[in-house]
């Protein structure tokens, strides 16, 4: 089962290592020929000391940031868990075209109430812009600061997935027949959506600079705060919680195609969030980072205030099975869970799990008619195991 605390099952298999090739006895003739050839070509055998000042890469010398080893050399791994994230992500592949959206068109035109249409349209409006920001953050601001390739390789996959998510929202907008210009521009003209985007833009632009020196303690702390915001707030809370109004419609038998699209996206986002938190904690350890508790408190308070305004805008009146109060309380509950994973104090003590069915959306196993839609449990290339 896919879980927030351990999405790849590391806790149940702490000793898991890459498969080793069976040991073989080297042929002395082949070894002698290789050594002779290396001497003739002035090639240093692996493991031997060099005199040119270039030493072989050692795993223990790698760092998440500010590393001095060759960033082009993947192995030996310092962070095998990052490679596991990459391998697991590549077992999952889907496109929005895999899901039948025919019934959603009928639902939107003939079954949704005006209040439900308001929720549906504005959730899509927020998500379309948000995933572009997530893509730019990882692809332009974060990846180039990583100094271990196993981290960059997973993040490259993450960039692709953010682009895929944006395509998914666009596909939903096109299929339903919504006015693209109007939907996409809501983030610019609706204050409650714009506020969340502006908070995110501020974090992104603070690290989207070529002159950042992460050896500078202030710059390092700002980078970690930004990375933590994107992992824990933006993807961990705002995205994860942001899908729930559509899932509430799905639970009423409405917009099931769109909800299934979001189930695929949610699985990706759980991994994005878990990876980001793991990276932040690794930076804490390697760089002895101690963040200002006041800055962390401000991050949670600002994000909560923006989420309250957003929830009241998209849900001025409750729809069946969902309200603005549910939405905000679930945000607080999720924030507490992610703060614990980061080793931080819970920002909203006592927050309840207002939507106990939400986590199930990432774990549903469905048996469906082949002609109806593709199964939710998507996988290619091999069996996908979440534990």
C-alpha cells in the first residue's frame, strides 16, 4: 500500500541493496593483458592511485549540494534511495488519453449544479498554473544545484511528470469544452487563486538566480526553505488537498474520468513530496542546517491563510460531502503529518483527519471493463509494488 511515511517501502527492507553479480575468478592471462594494455595507453586501472590529481569518485565524497565529485558519474551511489525513486517512477506510465472522459462531458453539461461547476472549473484553473510552477522549480531552480547525479535523474523524471500533469488538466479543459483563455487567466484575476500563485512565485524567484552561492549560510538557508516549501506545502498540502473537491464529486458518481486522471497524478505527487522531504533532511544532516523557527512558523501561517481564502472562494456554500471547513481542516492535518516527517514541530496541533477517504485515492485497485477505461493501477515493464 502506498503510504506517505514510506512510499517505497524502505522501512520494511532497510538492508535492500542492488543485486550483485556472482563472484567469478579472474582469468590471470586476461588480467595481465589488460594491465599491459593500460600501461601502454597510460590508462590507470580502476582503484589505483593517480598522479594527475584526478582521483576516482568515492560514494562517501558525494553531497546533495556543494559536492566536489564528478556530477556526471552516476555510480558508486551515495544515495541509493534516490535511484529507487527513479526506478519506481518509471514503472508507472500513463497519459490522459488513456481515460474515457465521455461521461464527464455529460455530467458537466447536464448533471452538475452551478455550485459544483464553480468548484470544478476553479480547481482546474488553480492546478493548470501550479504544475507549470512545479516544473520550473525542479527543472530550472533545483536540479542544477544538485551535485549527485542520482538525485538529478529522479528530478528529471519529476520534470516530465509535472509536464504530463499540465497536459492532463489541459486535456480535461479541452474535453469538457471550457473556455481556455478564461480558465487559464483566472489565476491572474481571481485574488484567492492569485495569492497562492504569488506566494509560490516568490519562493521560486528567490532561488532562480545564477549567482546563488550555497556555501553562504544565508543563501543555503533560503534554498532549503524554498525546497521545503515546494515539497511540504506546495506539493504535499496544496496539491494533495487540492484534488479532494474533485474526488468529492467522484464520490457522488460525478466527473469520474477527471477524478481518475487526478488519481494518477496523486500517486506521482506522493513520490515527489516524499523525495523532496528526504532531500531536505539529507541537506540538514550534511550541512548542519538549523532553520529559524519563526521562518518556519511564518511559512505555515501564510500557507494556511491562503488556503482558507481559496477554500472559501471555491466553496462559498458546501456541496454534497464537502465544505470549505473540511478542506481547511484537512490541510492542517496534512501539514502536521509532513512536519513530523521533517522532524519539525506540528504547526496545527489537534487538527483532525477531516477526509479519511482521501489517502485511499492513491491506493485504489479497480477491476474495470476494458472498453470503459484503463485500470487505475497502472504499470508497465513489471509489477509495481508500493511496499
